[in-house]
């Protein structure tokens, strides 16, 4: 479709501005200032001038590059009235100890104004081990909740109406996303809540299984990707209000990438998913409206805002031009934001309140759909109730006291923000093309490319901190005397291992072991077919098969994969 593309500024005006800027630069600035031009960059390496003018965005036009909120290319937001119509969801993480402990934390957050639930699991659960597995020793209930069976999901949400709350299930891995959300759906069914009333999201990202985090046993990328697509396909067909995938730029960024790579890799995963589901016979508009994304917002305030705006533009372009999506909802990039945990040092932890607040502010200025603000004490433990409440109140202050939700995309038209948005979009597209040239994201992961990128980034970033090039207040910039550092209350994890072990023993004694074995045998057989595995895993959890038992089948049938560390 041909659209008239009027430039934002006329040529005569731009020429005059460029001439005037050159004169100003040569006459008003000192020699030192002039010499410094070209030495400032964003965190992702985008050049930053001392002053931006209309000349820096002279190639832009309103229809193609900005548009209106709720209209292509969606740079200015996915909905016409944005936060006037619907505030971003206040979705704080709740994960600690046993499910019964988390149930109390969820209720505490909801009672204090949270509008969504975000549940987090301990490392054994995330990696697919039962709490009484030797591999789980020392980590049960730490930094997240232990979940072994459908009983635990029922306890997690005791007295909470699953038809009225939106739940984000932070499963990370496809191999657990094909099990734990199924437990959630089964609990809803047992309580009489139809699946068409259940709303929420699971992360379900094969990058988390193969490149981010660690485990003694890892599924191969192709197998993990297959499970990822099984989850998307089955949920889109059976649970219409559920987002079956949240492409996890967040944990990738925490592991070690810049903002450009974060978005490019996540979108590359979405491209690979779309191609596979189309191969399976689905149409792009059957599933794209339920795809969602998860961004990590760091300290480079304007770059992070630009990243959010640019990601919507790139997604619209790919859905429209590459996949021919017709449904408007397929063109909308919806994303959750969590502020950057990796930026929160243990030194002078109260400074982290300011860091997280600014990152949260950038998320809202960037147009997020839901938000989690990290707590100041997360370098030590799961947040205390006091710390969690401060994070919750920070979100509420942004919503009610700053006025920034009263107008859509308030930074639009800033020469700097529009320049950064344009630069981010160009660089994201170039990074996606690089991945495509390698044969797509699955092959890029199998080759070890992404592992090397993460390693190189971490080395460079850590060196910049050690040399002082990257300043961290209170750590390498204006470090405080030891006796002036504050002390904080560190959250004490409730004893969890014994309770979970006892529960597992009772479950194994009460269930029909023969039926469990039969269900596991079916999963084992179907691993070697082209069938979607979700119906078989949900049938197994309904018969009280445990997470670890199903994961053991995957590990045995798909085999294990070693990180390509070379």
C-alpha cells in the first residue's frame, strides 16, 4: 500500500539549522568540548552528540516512522489511549520457600494493590528436578518456590480465584513450561474454572534452557525448541486468553548482552517459532496475537526508552512484510518489563531504590504493558515484605503521582529520543539479519555463537567496571567508608526441603502408581513422534506424575547436550 511520506521538516529549514549548528559548535564551545565530540556512546554503542537538532532526524516522516498510538508502526504505543484506558499491570514477583509460603506473599501483594501475579520457582523446579532429588540439595525453596506436583500449584493459589487473576508463570524453560502451566490449567479445571476464563503468561523460551543459567543436564536446542513450539501451539488452541510464550530478553540481558542483541535475539526466536508453527499448518494470525515479550531495562535511561519504542516498530515490520499478518493484534508487540537485577549491587543497597525507580520510569515512558520493579535487597535474598512493598509503592507512585500516564508517549518528538529509536530499529534489524544468515536462531545456538557473544560481552563489561569507565555509585565511584554503609534485614527462607519431601512421600503413597507409569510411558513414546506432547503431559500431571518424573523422560529420550565452550 502506498502512503504519502511527508518529511517532518522542509529542506530549507534543515539546511539553515545545520549551518547554524555548525556556527554554534565552532564559536560557542571550547576547544575541549569540540575535541570531545565523537567520544560519547550509549551502552549499546550508539554515538551520542553533545546536541541534537531536527537535522539528526531529517530523513524521518510522521506516517512511516511515528504514526499515532494504536496505529502502524506502533512506535507510540499499542493502544490508542494507552494508560488512560488501561494502566500497566503491577506485577511483582512472588517466589520463596514452599507453595504455602508463596500463597501468603501473593495475598500480601494483592492486598496492597498489585494487579497481577508473577510466580517464581526455585532452581531445582526451574531445571526440572523434584525437591528430593540429589541434584536439588541445598537449593529447595531458595530464590523461588518449590513445585513438584499439581498439589503444589493448588497450594500456591489457595483461596485465589484463577478466573479473576492474571498470572505470569516464570517457568523459563520449554521443558518445564510444558508441565507446570499444565498443572495450573488442571487446577483451574478441578475448581470449575473454564479455560477460557484463565489469563496469564508462561515464559517458555528455549534460549533459557540452552544458553542462560546452568544445570548438570541440558536438553539439545532442537528438542527444547520443539517443546517450545508444542506449548505455543496447544495453548493457542485450548486456552485463548493465555500468552503461551514470553520471549525472554530479560534473562538473556542479565546473562550478558546489550540492548540491541536482547531484542534481536528475542525477535529471532519469534521468527523461528512462527516458521515452525506455519510448517505445522497454522496461520500466522492463529498464534501471533498471543505472543509476548519480556524486556530488561537498565540504567541508560533514554536508550532503554528508545529500545521499547523501536522493538514495536521492528515487530510490526516483520509481521506485516515477512509473514503477511492480517489481524491487527498480530502486529502489536506487547511486553512485560522487569528492572535490571544485575545493576543492583550489594554495596549501599538503598541506592538500588533509586536505580529501580528510574528504570521503572523508563519502562512506562517506553509503553510497557506490565511491570515488575526489583527490590533493593535482591543482591542478598528474596525481598523482605518491607522491600517488596517499597517496590510496589514505587509502581503506584509512577502511576498516580508523576502525571506521565496522562498522555501517550510523552517523549515523542525529542530529537534525541527519535534519533535513538531510529538507530535502535536499524541495529536490531541488522542483528536479526545476521542471525538469519547463520541459518536461524536454533542453528546459531547449536554453533556456540550465542555463548561466545555472552562471554565476550561479560568480559568487556566487567573490564569497564574494573577500569572505572563504567561508573557504579558507591562501588567504584565515590565509594563509601565501610562504617557508613547501611545494614539491612536479610530475608530468612522458611525451611522447605523437609516439607516438600514429606509431601512427595505422601503423594507417591496415595496416587495410582500404575496409571502414572502408563502416562509416563506414553510421553516417552510420543517424544519420538511428531505429535504435540502437551496433551500427554497434562494427562500425566492430573494423575499426580511429578515434574521431575516427566523431566527425566525428556532427558532420557531427547538426550543431553553440552555447552559448546570453544
